[in-house]
């Protein structure tokens, strides 16, 4: 079947269901006497905020980290130790929000607890909410136009597979997306060539894991690395890891305890290890900058962004640099369904000569990267 026909058929078939499966899942949540999230992480916080917006109350979190027990995670929701599950074996529904869901399922079964939902279903629920609210013809147009500008068959096949997962039934959704991962994330050998003179801008550096991959891929031969990490705790981890490198390598790395956005300002953010996102309900403050203003005289050759949904705003703040220097780009697009086409379309308006690729780097619906080369 032609890929455009396949896209349109998926959308038409889903619209006929009228979102009944979404209503059924919400009904299951509302029937639960107690509703909790297993995993007091950023995904759990985001899900708690999302369900709160739907007037669905979360009673508490569970987590295996003792330092979180008896603390309020968000919305005045406390965190409890898993051993306290025994106190709630009546009508308790658990949503597993940790990425270690397979291990947690085994843990729950040892506690004779089987009433749970795996988080990827809720990742899918957010997507379905978006799809149901969107105009079908606009979705068809955007998705088909995206397929038209993708530069290789692997990109198109990956996108179609992701769409099939978006439109798959929640009740039978498999947590495995079914896309073969393409080597090291952000460094696909078949589309990305690195030189000995790269100026690598790592946006959303976390603890420097991508920098380590970059050093391996370049055999430590590069011009400069500029990193941006909003979360202060992650920034400290990053500095500690950079200090382990040889002095000549350290001297070529600039670390900024900053996030990127479309302008310079102070923001509030949720802090949780590898995932930090802007959220006005948090009490933690940080600073974000526009890349075009902050880099000034530095000429980037490769920019990577994974910043929990703020990629579009950060790209707008980097517009002048991208137009002027046309760096290679690796931009995460999985944080919002419309980022799959909004980001590539925007990049093509900045640099029409960019070739656009999609690569997927996880077993579930996360870690899809748009490359512009």
C-alpha cells in the first residue's frame, strides 16, 4: 500500500471508533477506590498533573527509593514504600510510571498484586487525546507532507510504524514499538559524518552521556564541546564526569548550567535525574537563554537537543545561528505528537537544503530523533 494511503486509512479507521477506548480507560480510573503511581519520577509527576487536569485524583506514589518515602512529590501527593501495598489491596489500581516496568511487574506479582497498568499505555493516552482533538484532514496533510520530505526509506518506515502504534488499541498495546534501533543515539553512521574539527553543542546534557559517545565517535579529535544542562543536580554530575577526562580534553569543553528557549529568562522546572522539564508548579528556578544570543562568536557544526518538549522554542532561539551556519542537527521529536512534523517543517524553512531523517532509539514510544543534515 502507498504510504499516503496507509496514513489516511489509519486516521479514518481511528475516527470511526470515536475515542471509545479512551473513555473506557478513564472509566476504569474513576472506578478505582485508590489510584496510585509506581515511580515518583518526572513521568509520574507529568502523569499526575495530566490526570489532575482531567479531575482524576492520584492518592499516592510508590517508589523503591527510600529517600522518597513519606515525602510529597507533587500536588500534595505523598510517596509510600512498596511494602505498604498490603494496606491497600481492596480496590487499588497502580499505574507503573517507571521505565523499569518489567522489574516492577515481577515485584508486584511477588506481593500478589495484579491490578496495574503499564505507563506506555498512558504515554499512548496523551497521544490519543491529541489525535481525537485534531482535525483529521489537517493530520492527514501534515503526516503525508512529512513523509514527502523524509530522505530515506528507513525514515518513512519508522514513521509509519510509530503511527501504527499511535493508532493501536490501548487495551492490546504492546510496550515494544518494533523498530530496530540504529546504532548509537545521535550518531547514526549511515547519515552522519563527523570531522576532527567538530564544534558540538549538546543541549540537555544530563551527566554527559552523549558527550562520552561523541568522544568515542571522534576518537577525542574535535574542536570544542559546549553543553547546556538546566538541572543544577545534573550539572554537578556533568562537571564531576568531565573532571575524569584528560586535561587537554577538559580544556575544550564548556559547561553551562542553563537551558535553551526562545528568549533569555528565569523559569521553574521539575528536577528528576535524566528528565528535567519546565513546569510552573515547581519551586525550583533556573535560567534559559536563546542560543543565537548566547553562543555569539562560536560557530557550531553539530547541535543535539533533548529538552523534554522545549525543542521548538529552543530552535526558534537558535534560528539565526542555524540559518547562518547550517550545522548538522539532531532534535528529539517524541515529546509531542505534532513535533514529528512541526520541527522538520520548521528546519526546512530555515535551511531548505537540509535533508531530513528520522531514527528511533527505544523499545517504546520515546527517543525518536529528527536529523537535519
